[in-house]
């Protein structure tokens, strides 16, 4: 008698364990809808973080470029002068960057440096080309005010 009770409860439970195709499709539709709402909101987060990192690196460059200028009386010709002493820099106190090398921007491109600058004629121009890797586009991050 005990055995028949167990079999009956197992047969009833077996019918309840499986999901119907409609239930599975409903769950997939709900998950797809949630993903369509949530993913675009977080999609730009990485790019905003990379932009912030590039701005921070440019600020760091400003600090070390100014330190180089205070020590030597002029801004360096290239960013490499921050890590390797140029011949004409008698009061060089570098390397001015802790890493001992010039970092790349968050997208893996070189920073563009020009002294004297076209946009800062009394100083230097420093720029990251942004995520597209091209100069003079809307995603450029610079040390000067853009008129675009």
C-alpha cells in the first residue's frame, strides 16, 4: 500500500516538472525585452570610462610637461624627452613619468604632441585621437578648447 502512494505522487509530480513551450517562449521574450532596455544604458559606459582615462592622462602629461619646462626653461620637442634626457637639457631631472615609457591612449594609439602648438602658440598641443583613431574628429580629446 505504501508503494502505490509513492508511485501516484511521482506520476503527478512528473507531469508538473516540465515547462511548456509557451512558458519557455514567454521567459525568452521577457529576457530579450530586459536586455533591450538594459544593454544600451551600459553600452556607453566603457567609452565614457576611456574618455575619462584619456583626460586624466592628458592632465598627467600637463603636469610633467610643466615640470620639464620649469627644470629646463623650455618645453620638450617630443614626449620621449620626458623619459630620456635630451642632449641640450642640462637641468633635466627625469624621467618625468614613473612608467619610464610614454603611455598609449586608452584605445592603443600614441598621443599627438606638438611644440610649439598650433592651437596653443605659446605652449604645446596634446591630443588623443579618441576611439576612432583619426585626427580632427568629434571624439578627439585635447588640451585646448575645441571650437567644433
